[in-house]
């Protein structure tokens, strides 16, 4: 029995070993699988990251290109805007602060002076609307001021001496402020002005010149009475002055009637300064001068003198400056200048003839 039992025990042991061995091997394989799995996962992740890097690089490149194009577009738009391509008025730029449209010609004189309020400027300018010219190109001296944003002074302040430009204004607003309330006749049509700024006197220098000029005027005014008395004495004038200060010396009597207010008079004349300088005369022209008495077409001294002359009369008339061109003068007539006129009243023009 013992041998049989021993034999059975040995057989059972072998069977047990055969059963347990595969389990160990399977466990090892499972363990191996567990260990190796992270290695496979890491490799896959690394590969995925490597694949993502080029994708991110391409995205950044595309974004950079887009930004570059936007910047370039902005630069181009800025250049076109500076040239007035996008302007309401072709070729004109718009000042953002005042809304004034402008266009300069030629090179800008950046180093030259620009006008400021109080400066005296010399310029050529015109005013036009559509095909109509309101004021032809003419010289003008003006004291810089300011009435409203975007006005004519605003335009001139944008210029340097030597610059030429064209400006566009709201016609109605311009007329309301600069044309003494006259109605702008062109509706919504914009008002254009071509301007050439050729000179500038700074405010401080202009004030100094103005003070010197006023001093000279005061001296001239104070000396005028003495000049008249000296002329009367030197030319042996015996007549008394009229209440207004006129000296009327008759050199030839006239037999015709005295003119009445609103009569049309035909005269010959020669005008002189006290030193004998002739500044105007109808004689060389060979054609009499015609005017309406009392219509303020001539200086006050003429109106007064001719109202006292008969048709056919000749007279030499000494006129003080306050009855002539006064403190302003006129062309080659200095301020505060007494004037001497040799006048002949030729005839009173019939109303029927004057109306033709």
C-alpha cells in the first residue's frame, strides 16, 4: 500500500507542476505587457507632438503674413489718403480739425514763415463757384484774424510764404461771415479760392510800423494848416475860405446857370499837389469828365466847389485833405494832402442825353 500511495503522490505532484507552470508564464507575459504598454504610449505621444510642431509653425507663419498684409494695406491707404484719393473732392485733402479741404501745388516751402494771428500778409486770391468767378485773381493785404474754424484765415494759416494752394469753403457760411450778410447765390455748390501767399510781416514788427505811421500821420495833420496858409501867401490868394475851408479863385467868369443837385456836369480839370506835382488831368485825354452832382461820385471838395460855379466858369480850387482823400490818401496822393484843382465847368448835360 505504501508503494502504491507513494506512486500516486508522485504522479499527483507532476500533474500539479504541469498545471502551475503555464500560470506562472502567463503571469510573466501579463507583467511584461503591463511594463511595455507605457513605452508604446510614450512613443506614440512623442510622435504626435512631433507632428503638431510643423502645424503650429505653419499657423504662426500664416498669422504673420496676414498681419504684414494688414500693415501694408494700412500704409497704402495712408498714402492714398494723403494724396486725396479717398477725398470727397478728388485731389483734395481734408484737415481733420477744421474740416477744410485743401490742395497745395509744387514744393511746400517748409522753411518759410507761416502766418499767425496779428501778422500782416500779402497774397493773391480769387473766389469761384462752378464756372462762375465771383472775384478775379487780385492782390490783397490783410491782417490775420479768426472768425470761425475753417474760415479764410484758417486756410492762410496753413500756408508758408511762397506757397500756392486751393481751398474749398462752404459758400453760405463764407458769405455770411465775409460778405456782409450777402446771400450766397450758388446753393450747395462749394466755394473755391486759389491763393498765393507772397509776403508776411510779423505782428510785432507790424505794430511797430503802425506806431511809426500813426506818428507820421499826426505830424502831417498838424502841419497841414501851416502848409495851406503858406500856399495862400506864396500864391497871393486874396479870397476868403468858405466855411468848409475851401479857397475858390475864379480865373474866368461863366455866364451860364448854377448847377442843381443831380445835374450831370461835364468838366475839364487838372489836379496838383501843393508843390505843383500833377497827379491827374482830363486835358491830355482830350475828353471831359462827366459826373452827377450830389451823387457822391467825386470828393466832397468838388461837390462844394462846382455847386458854386456857373457854366463856362473856370476856377482854381484849394481843397483841404478832410474834403479830399484825408488820412488814407489815394495812389500817388499822400495822406493829409491839401489839393489844388484847375476846373472848368463846360456844361450841364441834358437829362435826355445823359440817359442814353
